[in-house]
C-alpha cells in the first residue's frame, strides 16, 4: 500500500447497522471503496456516494486494505476462509482490519491464515453506535503488527475520532470485551436507578437530564436517554449480541482466574431479558425487565429529547 492512503484501494465486508455507517464515512471521504454484503440491497445505497458494490468477496482481494465488520466467530471465519472467502483468492490484500467483536481463539486462527497468505490482520473493534459514527464520535482500539497499524491509522481516523493501539496479537479483543461488559453493567445500573426514580413519581426525562448534566453523565448515558424515555428499543446493539459478548468476556475471566461477581449477575439479567422476548431488541430493554420486576408499568414519553450527538432534541 502506498504511504498516501488517499490513493489506497479499500474493500469493505459487512454493512449491518455499524458496518454501513463506518463504510459510509470512508466512501464520503472520497476514497475508492468496494463493498460486499451478504444481502446486496443493504449495501447498494452506498453506491450513491461513490462505492462500488461487488457480487463476490474475492472481488475485494486486490484491495490494499479490507475491513470486516460481522457479528460472530462463524461469520468471520466464513467471510475469510469459507467458500469464496477473501483468503481463498489467488492473491490477498496487504492488510485485513477486523472491526468485529469475536473470540480471541478465532481471531488467532484468522491471523495465522492471513499471515500464511502474506497479509497482516489487525483487530480493530469499536466503541459507539451508528449515530455515534455519523457524529464522528466513534473510538477504535487496535492490536496487531504495529507497522500495519500505523499504515492504516489515517483510515481508522476517518472512521472514528480516537484510535488507541494496545499491543500485539489479540489484545484489542479483550479490551473490547471489557468495554462491552462495562456497557452491560452500566446499563443495568442505569435501568435500576431510573426505575426507582420513576416509581417514586419522577419523570424519566427529568431524572436522566439530571444524571446527564452531572458528574456521572457520559456520551453513553446521553445517547441512550431517548430510548429510555421513549421506550424505543429499535436495536443499535441487540440484547442477544450483548449476551454473546458476556459469554466471551466471562470465559476470558475464567481463563485468567479473574472473579467478576457483578458482571456474572448482569449476565443472568441479560439472559432474563432474552427469555422475556427482548433478544432482537436493543439492550436498553433491560429497563423494561427491571420495571417488571419492580411492578412498574412504564409509559412512553414521546416528547422531544436530546441524544447528546446531534446538538438538538427530536
């Protein structure tokens, strides 16, 4: 790849909720981006901004850098080594940047497979949702060969506002799992105190406004506020995917002999949310599970509410 990444040929695999938003930032920056998605129609709107939509993953093999953003271990293995996978082509891209949240075991397997074909694999999971991507608030954590990381850093900085290199091999996988464990614990805690305030007669929007404007407020509590106020569980990250990350994170904790009692309890509560039918909904549905446990009938508030990302309330 040329040192000038503005001329790099970029491939992108996976245009789900996050993948689409991230790929769109690269496309809108004027880069030459080719995109593959299992369901082609989900990727096609990117063509309006200049992306080339390809029919086969192997059509991306000539790219300098290929990003992958998929949901599970099996998905990553399939797009790289399955029938027609990226690493089955006659040539391989110089760098593969995987932004998925997958296990360290599969990541090591994919890294070895890439290396055997002359490609570097970087782990580059992210923090944020689709709205955060659009607002330029995404954060990226990276591990793998440092030289490869520095080469693609300008691309990563196009996608997100912050890029943190944490070491070789699979280090970024564990960092992202720790992030998502914290995400679930914080959401459960926020659901509990919000339900307590609501049951006492305080409007959720007023309680959350106080939290957001105080020392405990964060980018996360602000952009989750509309979902908690409106009871809108349109998924940005599903409860089922959160459970997957808790499974992976607690497995890592067992391997490293690290007790995580609070995380283990929240794992059970996430499972309860799934058992109550919230698997495909946003994990903010933990609020409804907590309310049901407290005997509280939640009422949606459809008034304007700010998410801290756009600067306006809608």
